[in-house]
C-alpha cells in the first residue's frame, strides 16, 4: 500500500526513539507528528485526523494502555503499542483492548512498517465489505506454502486481507488472527520442517537467515509443505484457522496443561501459550502436525 499522505502520530517520552522512528517513516513517505506526552496527544487527536498511532505503554500520568482505551471509545484509529519492558499481562490486555500490534524495544523497523501498512486500509473498502457481508454465508479458502515461501513477508496479512475483502471482521479480531497466524506459520516451518533448536532460533538475525537459507537449499526439505485452511462460519460468528506441516509432529500436551502464558519476544515467535490466551480455543491433530485455533467475533 502506498504510504504517501498517511498520517502517523508517535507518542513517546524518549526523544531518541521518536527521532529514529520519525526518520524511518518519513523516508518511506509517511506524514509524521510526534508528542512527548499522552495529554498533548489527546488534544492533537481531537483536532487532526490520523491513520495510525504508535504509543509507548510506559508513559507517565496516562499510560499507553489507558490511552488505547480512551481512543477506542471515540475513534477507530489503529493503535500500535511499544514498550521497553515486555510484560505478559500488558501484551494480553493491549490486544484485548483492540491494539493493532505490540512491539518490544528496540523496535524491528521492518516489522513495524509491515504492521503500519496492514492497518491503513481505505475506509471506503471497509464500507463495501460491510455491504457485501449481508449476502454472504460462510467463507472458506486454503493455501499451500513451499519451503521457498518462508522468507516472504506479510503472508498472514495477505491471507487475512483476502478474508477482509469478503467479510467485514472487527479490527480487533483481524489483529488477533494476524498475530496467531504469523506464529503458526513460523512454528510450522521452524519446528516442523527445519527442526531448529531454541538456540538456533535465537541467533542474531544475519546468522539466523544464513542458517535457514542453507536449510532451504536441502533437497529433502523441498519436499515439505505448510498447508493453511481458513474458515469463516457466519452463523456462529467464528473464524477457524488451521496450519499443518509435513514434519514429524511434537508432544503438545504441555501446551494444553499449562495455564500461565509466557511471552518470548526474543528470537522468533511469541509462543503457542500466547496464542491460547488470545483465542477461544486451540487444539492439535495429527500428532501435533496440525494446530487449529478458533476465534469468535461480534458483528460491526
């Protein structure tokens, strides 16, 4: 999506963080405004339209979570939250309140740009989708990913944008599904096909990509695929997503029994336990080679 003329509001008390983010966003064409306090930001939001807001959680007086809650009461502006200290309860609350995304610092700029692009869909498109939904019943589609597809960016966003074009899902539901599908695809490749250890997945980005690139050249790996199935069940107001790999599976019983999630933003992925907290149900089939999630939604 063309970034030209999209307006971004940065809210952060750290001047260095604002300058870095502002420079990168302006370089790709975004119109950027910044605020050093949430009070100042609220006044600015009342007077100027913004396409997306990026806010630090750890702001004084009105923190980022309170800011998100206030904005969602009066507007449907996508809000992306960032934080220096990752706290599980903050991440879960942010997403449940309708945060468009959640990032730890230092921020992965490429991932942030992908998130911004995904959250600046034209409003007219949303209206057309809403009208179309009156004539739809269920929606179902499937896709197969090959090993060569692993480094393609925005795979989850691409699938969910296809779904959004046929049904006006609430933004909060799309956000949750995007995060979960990203994680499920990563798991299918990294665990099911490449069989990477935690140590390998936590390598510096350059070494990690080099390792995976070598594995992608393995002829045996090229016989493997990842299968994605998405079903929107209109009558139940529910989306069911399954991701299946052709690996050997794994012992998934710890993920069913453990109740307290732990978020791992380091390395790759945020964890199946995180997914289980965001969705209404998560279960496994085929000895762990297939993971299925279900998420209910309210009509817009």
